[in-house]
C-alpha cells in the first residue's frame, strides 16, 4: 500500500471515531428548537438553542483528519517528484509539497518550488495539478479550506467546533397575525428561526424537522461547514479526483 493511501485509510478510521462521538453527543439532546414570547412585540419567537458544547475530543480527532489529508497530498507530491526527477530521493526533497494556490501566479511559483521548471514536468501531470487549484472554484475550494485548517492547527488549538442544525422545511397549522424572519437551511446556536403573532383562539401545531450537526465555528477556517461532511468530501476528492487521475498520468 502506498503511503498516501495509508494516510487516507487513517482518515477513514478517524471519521469512524467522529461518527461515534457525534452520535453519543446528540443522544443527550444538547440542542433543539424552543418557543419564547416577546412580550413587548406581542409575538412568539422560535429559536435554535444549544445547551452543551461538543466534546473536546471531537476537535482533536478532527484535527488528526485534516493533518492526514494534507499529508496524503504531500505524499502524492513526493511520489510525483520521484517520477519527474528519476531519482529516489528527489534532489529537492525538503521543499516538496502539493501546491495549493489562490491564483495562477501562486500556482506557478509553488509548482516550480516543488517540481522544478514547468518544461520538465509531463503535461498530463501539470494539467491535473492545475485543475485542482482553489481558484478554479467548485469542489476545489475545499483544498483551500484544508490548507487553512492544517496551518491553523500547527500553531493553535484545533478550530473550535460548534453545534448547529439544518432545517429543511417546516409546517404550521394555526392563525397568525404576522409572520417574519423564517430561516431554513443551516443555522448556528442561538439563532432566531421564526417570529409570529398568534391569532385569537388558535391552537398551535408545528413541525420543524431538525438535523443536528457539529460544524466549524464562525471566524475559523471552514466555518459553517459540517465537520464530518467536509472531511469526508475532502477524502473522496483527494482519492478520486487527484490520486486516480495522477496515477493514470504516470
């Protein structure tokens, strides 16, 4: 088994741990929707509340995941450098890393730093590496998040994760005098979801299906992304959209 595959397999092991931690955490019902009254406005307000933070272990295991994912990319780059140079170890062993760039100009500089002049790199390899850059948008922006997460945790604790929820729909059956501020989709803790005035002689019947999740906190790399989903998508991206096309190019 190649070294980058071991890193991806290790990430899969850690993702299993995160799934178990998440399941045990949400079994305690640490968050949910509550109804409060705004007496001054004479309105009812629905909030998404969290009463407990995710376990500290969750953040440290997540950090192991993004370190392994970033290292998998660098192991792929090292293997490319051996192929390009024809020597093992390659001559610039200490400066080899998988290029992740925000602009085409940055990409050219990082490409040269790791693999030498573009003219000496097989065209198929350059094509795969260039396509995988965050400035191309789409799924490739995830690599920029991975790079930021990896660098962030080198110098500080892993990004704090926060409890959030996903509200795909709602159902209400009662008379209202006003209805404002409905929020669907991802929400963070202490978010106001809906504000409404209740009509006379009304009986409230509401359904708000909520999928609870743990996401990267606001102001941190990856903020708003569900942690497990992001890490899983990155693993699949590296495995299927980077490693496999590069294998075909070698």
